[in-house]
C-alpha cells in the first residue's frame, strides 16, 4: 500500500514519500461548506418481499404488537433514526401500481400480482392512506413514485388531487369518503422510475417527452407544492443526464440517480456474510466509486444549470448481494454484515461533500430488502433485529442539517480489483480501483459543536490520527464506536446485539490537537464541544 493525502474538500490526492507513525488530518472549521440536508438520510420502501407486509405493516388484527396495523417495534426503531423522507411504492413496482386499487375498505380492495418481485399476490391492504399516515406518524416527508410505465396521465393527476386537494373536487370528495378529511402534505413526487429499464425501456429522448406530458397535468393543489423528480440515470449513463437536462431542464426540480454496490446483474452476486478479504475490499472500492459517478453527473448539471435549480437525488443506493439461502426467490432478503455498515458510512461521507447538488439519497431498502435497516422474522413470530447499517444511520443523525466542514486526511490506500469473482476475470486484467483505508467527515451542528465520523476499513491495522482543527477550540470530546470481531459478523434473531455501538474512550484533546486511536475495521463518531 502507498500512503496518500486525501483532501476531502477537493476530492484530490497527492503522493507523499514520508510515512509517519501517526496519520495527520486537518478540519477546516473556518471554511464551512453547504448544509447537509437531512434528506441525505432518506429511506426507501417498496412492495418487494416483506418490506411492506411483515416489515412495516402487519395489520390491525395481527398478534404481533402494532399501532393501527404498523409493526410497533419497527415503528419505534424508525422513530429513533429521525427518518426525513420515505420513498414508496417503488422501485419497479411503482410502474405496475394503480393507486385506486389501494384505497377504500381494505376488505374490498382487489388483489395484485407483483410481477417484478417473485409473483407474490398482495391484497393491497397497504395503500395511499396507510403510507401517508405512516409518514405523518414518523414525522417524515413522503416521496411518491408515480406510474408512467403502465399508467395514464389522468390516473397520475387524479392521485395528486386525491392526496393534496383541499377543495370541493372529485378526488378530494373521494378521499373524504374514505375517511381522510384534510389533505396530506406531499412534497416529493417522482414522475416514473427507471424509465430506461423496468419503468418502460425508454430512450432518454422519449422519456423526456413523456415527462413533459405527465408534468403538464400534475397541478399544485391548494397550498401544496410538488417537488417534481425525473427518472434519472443508472450509475454510468451520463448521456441520460445530458439529454434530460437539455430536454426537460428546470421543468424538473430533481433528477434521480441509481447506484448499487453490486458485482453484476447476470449470475451470482456473492454472499452478504461469506466473503474473502479480496471481496471485502472490492465492495469498499466499488461503493467509493460513486464519488466519481456523482462528480461526472454533477459536471453535466453544473454546465447546463449553473444556478443549481435542479437537485441530484441518489434515490436508490446500497449493497446488492444474493438472497439468503432458504428465502423466497425474488424477495431480495439478504443479511447485513459489518462490511455493509462500512459501505454505508463511506457512501454517506461522499454524499456530505456534494450537497450543493445532491439534495436527497434513499438507501435500498428500509426493512427486509437489500441493505436494510431492520430485519424481521419470516415466520410471523414477531422478532426484529437492527442491522449494522441501522447503527451507522443512528450514529450519523447529528449530521442532519449540520454544515459540512472540509477535511484533509492522510490515508494509506490499496488498489483493489474491479472483479468480485476471481474466476470472472479471465486471462485479462480487469483493472483496479483505489480503496483508502481511512475515510472521515466533519460538520458543525446547529448547537455549535462538531461531529466527526472516522472509518478505518483496514482488516488488521489500527490507526492513530492527529487532527488539527482550524477555527475551533474544542474543550471536550465524547464518542461511540461500531466494530466487531470479524467484518462478516452480523446480527440475527439468536444474536441481535453481536454488532452494536459502544462508548469510545480513545480520543484525547491536548494543546488544540485531537488524537484518535481508531482500531482496525471500525467506525468512530465523535462530538466535539
């Protein structure tokens, strides 16, 4: 490995020939950046597997403790995360979803075959009212994904009217008939999802025209104002962003971006809990590549929208591994190890740097699907477990609405293969990605303190880091650490607390310098006052 100096504020690095016993870092508290929007910590709930049914929703008659049908333990755990925004009903499911099937008496709602995810028959007992009421209870903004792929302009326009009209309109009267007098506040509205794939297999030019048509009829109702989001690119498709910026421009307030830490879309993706060291570092290198992807999409947007009117929303991101053995195919139920927690912390550290353009991100997904916050049992016994990724989000809550602080950090870096499975590499070298062993992010919170997150992803080397803090005199430091014996460790129903935060004592202040001893394979979050 080589020792590199990473200037996190500028996303640049330079080689230094002298290795020090201690890594050096500088927090520029006197050069505050943009606000870290709380929506960076957004969540995603799709009608997929047991995310909704058995995850968020069990129904009022369930033996599992619930609050008006919402799982009580899951609801309370999500309240702790201070979820700012929740996306629904998809995902690919959104462009098969017809909202009128999910309103009215639950016993009279028609069933639905989930064509995208395992062919499951759903009873539509969780619909518009159930979702929007949940958002109100959680105190978060709803993010609705509208059906462009198989829906109509009239259907989508009526949905907006149903949810947000406070007048004597047909859809408002129908909503009142179904038990909701006042309209909901709905800010975020996605006009389609993955239009390049499951949302219609469209070209960007065709989708742009469809967007403009649908958008024409999505009228703001009363005091409600929609933040309209276009179906944006998949990871490296920069042409898609270019075309949408040219043809839609500021008729959208946001454009989405999807990026998964995934070994590929054909064949096996690898296990969430059985992986070797090379595969571990591969995942971290792959997740960090989102920075270059964001920078390239951002450059296109900066050129065509120099005033920054259109936000970039990474509304699907996270790890995508093979389904756990014995679970239902197509339900995407995967375990969640300490490795996934590091993917979360590294990704969030990247997002913090670009909040001048990145206005929201939504990890996929909130319960029981992909890189989830929470796992519930699949047998209906009412057990729940918090994942290592949940703990990262909980530890990072002080970053919400804080002001980003540029940070310079020395780190050794490893060049990791772009191939997850060695046998896929073939005779030719597939290339390498850089994977720094250290990552950090700092911000000034609304109470004037500094929150500092440090991730050491090295499997075997602890690191002592000396932080100078320009423009801030710290008098006290407290912190917590997330680590485990092995990076493949995870929480399950028999061992729900194998990976959980603990108090951290190895941070010391002396003569204006903060010295932190960060163990191997650990995440430390500090509060400086």
